C-alpha cells in the first residue's frame, strides 16, 4: 500500500513539474549529446518551434529544407478527403486522427494537431523532421503535411487495424499467439532501425501499444514521433527536462531525470512485451497492493518458476513451440525492464533474440520498483555478483 501511494505521489509530482515547465514554455532543455529535432543535421526549425506565433512562412521554408520532402496538401484537399473530418479513428494527447481517401483512391489517416502552440507546435516539428527522414517497413510512413493558417496536419498511410491497445485490452477481440509474436518482432525491428540504422540515431520516447499500429495483415509499424529525439551516437546519455512520457512505460532513469539513452526505449519496449503476453495493462490501480504493478508480479513468478502464469489465461498456444516462444518473450521483457539500463539489451540484440539467432540467458531476477532510486547501485552490485549479462 505504501509503495502504491509513493508511486502515485511521484508520478503526480513529476507530471505537475512537467506541466509547470510547459507553462513557462521553454523549448525542451536538453543537456549532453542529444539534439532537439529542430537542431538535427542542418534542419533548423528552432525559431519556428520556439516562436509560438510563427507565421505560415515558417512552415514553407522549413518544409522545403526537409530531407525527403513530404507532399504538401491544401486544407481544402484534406477537408474533401476526410468528408469534412467526419470519421474520427483515434485520438491521443496531441491530436485527433480522421480517416480519409485521397483523389487517387489511397486511404490515409489525417492527424490534426489540437494545440498548435508551444508544446504542440514542437510536437508537429519533431514529427515531421523525424519521420520524413526515415524509411522502414516497420515504421508508419508519412504521405504529406498541411500547414495552412492555423492548421497543422499530418497525413499518414492508413493502418486499417488501428493501434495495438485496442486488440490487447479489449474483451471482444483477441490476437492469436502467432500474431502477437510477429507484432513483438516487427516492433523490435522498427525500433532497432530507429536506434541503430537510421542516419540520425533516433530515440522514440513514447513506445506503448497506442503508438504501435497494425495494417490489414496485422503487420506492426511504430508510429507517433511527436516525442522523438536524435541522440548523438558518441554520447552516453543525456538529461532531458520539460518532456513528458507516458507513466507506466517510462524508464526509471527518465522518471528520476537522470539522463536518457536508447535503453530508455528498450525499457518501454519491455513493458509492451509483458502486455503483449498478458493481454492486459501493466499498471492497474484497481488491483490490491501486491498485484497492481505487473512487472513486480512477473519477476516474482519468474523467481518461483511459474512463468506460465504470466501468459494471458484462455490464450490457446497451439503449435508445440509456442510455449517456448512465450517464455522467450517473457525473458526478453525481464531483461528489457531491468532498472540498471546497462543490463538491458540493445534493440538490435532483442531482434536477434526474437529471430532465434541469439540465446536469451535467464535474466537477473532481483527487481526493485523503478522509483527505488537509492538502491540502484546496490542492485547493480548484486547483479554483477550473480553474473548479470552486460549487453552493448
Ligand atoms: N496511420 C494511422 N492509421 C490508423 N489509425 C491511426 C493512425 N495514426 C494514428 N491512429 C490512431 O490515432 C491514435 C492517436 O494517434 P497518435 O499519432 O498516436 O496521436 P498523439 O500524438 O496525439 O498520441 C492512435 O493511437 C491510433 O489509434
Ligand atoms: Mg500517440
């Protein structure tokens, strides 16, 4: 009970602090080697992003300089395509998303930013700067943008099966095991590309089921680059302030403002993996004090040799190897959500685990709640003594 109160308090305090910073409206203050999206490789949008009253011309000049220039749509074209924004297919913290059909018959998702000032404006810039420089089959692709008057709109390929949360957390839909496994692998490939193969070296910073989209064949693509940042590869870690992730998926080092690295995304990915296996949310405040935070339960069950109990009940594992795959996902998740980020594997290593190229050793099972900061170093020592595996 005490730990639950402490988490609620810490999460609330963190959110309030971020909100206060947002009100003061500084551009994200970033130390170390991390660049804001508007400072990456010659794309300088800082004047436009910092200046909330930026006029239209910001966007035009800025867009012209983008690598992989996106198509620029008029507002009227998108109004026609969406039937006057008649069919809402999703919404998040920064925008509403509508279904649309372009003149050539292509179906698209049209994301209109709700708040085009301050933080919202920066989200818009981040999203365009990031996604227009990327090209991978496990990342959702940008079809174009609209920057007319007060409108800031992003046009994406339509992902007909929507976001993963709708499939994992709904009682009337259930994904079979094969689909879950391929979604886990697709997502890992998308993130490995972002971290290790993309030219800019990008941190997503908002990995969660709501930002993993599914096409008509349930192929998964990572989406929503509003929080993304480029991390200089030679920098070990960076401290970011004035930024908000999603509680429940944020790594301890970010919650405690100790600096973020690629491993911050790895932590969030591990949390998503647990949810894929279990089919429900990791954080459930309606549960009792023992069970409200599923990762603690997962470590406890693993210590007791009861990993099978972590798999969604009622999920039919048909093929003989499916139980092995479930154990592999759970072990990978437990590596990914280690408090000590050095122990977490890289996303490239995760891909090799899931492709069966690399054996997953048993993860260290000494686990503290993420906010138990003062014990981090002890945890590391314990793990080292136990022969914890260091990944690069
Ligand atoms: N390309 C798309 N195809 C289908 N649904 C989408 C698409 N993009 C977004 N959505 C839906 O809209 C929701 C919010 O979109 P998102 O880009 O995550 O916005 P926000 O930045 O506000 O979180 C998603 O969780 C998803 O359900
Ligand atoms: Mg989102």
